C-alpha cells in the first residue's frame, strides 16, 4: 500500500512539473533560391499565436519558391548557430554551414520574424 501511495505522489509531482511548462511553437523554413538552399527555424513559448500566423504567411511564400514553412512544437537539431531574438521573444536557429561564423546581429538584420 505504501508503494502505491509513493507512486501516486510521484505521479502528481510529475504532473505539476509538466503542467507548468509553456507550450513551444516553432516555424521551420526551408527554401531553395537559385541553387542555394537555406534553412532557418524560429521558436517561442511566449508569442505562439504571432509565430503561427507568420509561419502561415511564410508557407504561402515558400511554396512559390519551392520551399516549405512548417509549424511545429520545437526546432530540429543539427543547427550551426542559435540566436536569441526579441521580436518573437524566442530563438532563431540557423542550419547553413555558411551561417556558422556570422554574428547574430548580421543574421538577424532585416529579419521579418
């Protein structure tokens, strides 16, 4: 009986921790422009509605250029650079090797996230 009670308490604690986590929204954008492929992903737990709307807008534009923009619940691994961005109160991940040595200021300059 004590084991059952301990398991119930542990389950309740785990539920509290997972309930406190804010949902994470991401927009994973892949484009191919004149033989140059780019890949960026933005994620936030604060401005989720804003990022979802932006991703829908990017999706329509990306399709015209043979790319994709997909809303999700987190950016994939394999990035070469991560930059905090106040515009979405979150992070933007860069996956192109050419972006690895660039500054976040340069990468985020003129961004429309």
